[in-house]
C-alpha cells in the first residue's frame, strides 16, 4: 500500500473562520489531522516590535512565523504521513464557539469520503488527509507549493474586526494569553493582512479582487455570502475530485 498525503490548506484572515472550517473537515475526512500554523509562531520574546508603534507585531509575515520550522515540518509530514511526535499544538487552549452545519450534509460527506477511501485502498493507495489551518498560508512559496488544495476564506473587514474585538484574548504557542493593545487592529493586524494577501488578488484588492493566478488553483470563498454548510459542500466537492484523481 502506498501512502498519499493530501494537504488541504485553509487560509484567511484572523477570525475568518479557518479553525471552524478545519474542524468540520477533520470530522468528515477519515483519519484526518489538523496542523495549525499558529503553532509555528516564534517564542514571544522573539516576536519583533513594530518599528513605528512599538508593540509586538504578531501579524507581519516575515516575523510572525518560524518559516524554516514550518516548511521542515510540512515536508516531513508529506513524507511520513504522521505529525512528528515533538510537534506540540496549543490549539486546545483557545476557546472555540461551535458553528454547526446540518447533520444531513455532514453525514453525506462522511459516507462519500469513506467510500472514496475504500476505493483508493483497492487501488493500493492509502489516503492521509492533513488540514493546514493558517493566517499566512499563501505568502511563502515553499508553503504554497506543499498545499494540494488551496482554500481561502474571505470575510469582510468589518465582520473580522468585530469578531476580533469580541475575542477576549489568544493563547500563544507558549500558553500565555495575548490581549490586543489599543488600536492593534488598525495599526497591525489589518495592514499586515493586506500586505500578505494583496499580491494574490486582482488589483491588490483584498476585499473584492478575484484570484489573479499568483497562487495557482486558489479556491476563494466569500464566507459571509456563502454560509458554513454551503462552504463545506463546495470544499468537499473539490476534495472528493482531488482524491479520485489518479496520480
Ligand atoms: N461561518 C461562520 N458563520 C458565523 N460565525 C463564524 C463562522 N465561522 C466562524 N465563525 C465565528 O468567528 C469566530 C472566529 O472563528 P475561528 O476561530 O474559526 O477563526 P480563525 O480564522 O481560526 O481565527 P484565528 O486566525 O484568529 O485563529 C468564532 O467566534 C466563530 O464562532
Ligand atoms: Mg484559528
């Protein structure tokens, strides 16, 4: 039996619903696991200060992720099909409000994927699904290259900002609680998001631009227009197609 590891990228801004979608996918894709990009953030003392506002900048792409470590882990997981034992996730520390979808939708996709899994096994191929959840997934070319499906959740600025303000804090990779200082959204989070995503959208327009081809095969989902069940439908249809392609 040959292993085939499929990385499903779920990218988008902070509070766009990536982890929510990733957890639905984990429930539908047999044996799947989630890799959270947040777990590749450098330790807090190495997070750079913003040159102008003098607060720690957790969002600008260059300094927000330990890129060599993330790329190394992705390559290792691709190769072995398992998350290395030394990889630690702090995701469970963060609260997660459930956004349910209709049971009939999830049941149908569960059945579809378990059927596909069996069919592929009969062809000698073991499918291993890894959902990669990250706010900077399409910035580094070596990360983009690793992702077999490239989903991008887009939610309007005002909704994102509101959700972020409602969040009481976020646990860092070391477990301490980070709370946004005043003006953090407009000074740090949003400009960093625009800088990291403008290049893959037409006219650099992160609110309305379509994919410009810089990230091949990008599946852009306007999350506010679509609703979660419809998003799951669209994503699963693409993943089912992907899984049944012969290599
Ligand atoms: N489809 C949706 N409809 C309504 N609310 C949603 C939807 N998806 C997520 N949310 C809500 O938005 C908030 C952020 O969701 P989530 O934690 O999944 O975002 P995220 O993209 O993982 O954020 P972060 O990058 O900061 O970890 C949560 O309160 C969640 O319940
Ligand atoms: Mg998240």
